[in-house]
C-alpha cells in the first residue's frame, strides 16, 4: 500500500447513514440529482470516503462521509 497527499481543494461532503446496500443509491443521488442541479461539476481528482468511529460495516446505524471533488461550472 502506498500513501499520497490530497491537495486542499473544493469538495462536497455527504454524510451517509445506513448499511452498505444503500451506498449505490446514495451515489446515484449525488451524481444523477444533486450534481446536475447544483452550480458545480465534477473535478477529476480523488474521490474518497471516511469511515470514522461511527462506521459499523453492515449495520443500519453505520455512518460514513463521502467526499466528491467539485469545481464551479463555467458560465
């Protein structure tokens, strides 16, 4: 495994709560609903998720953060 540095730039962060089976629905919402209706577009940099102390694998009370890199749409 190798580590790398993610430069400080603009991200939108979604807090997901639920078991792993609902994650695809969350991503569908982000990319098919939220992003197209926002003033942002995807910025092609690393996407990542943070599994903190509230992450419980397949537990319905599990929580994680989904970080999506974005930038303003050109007008």
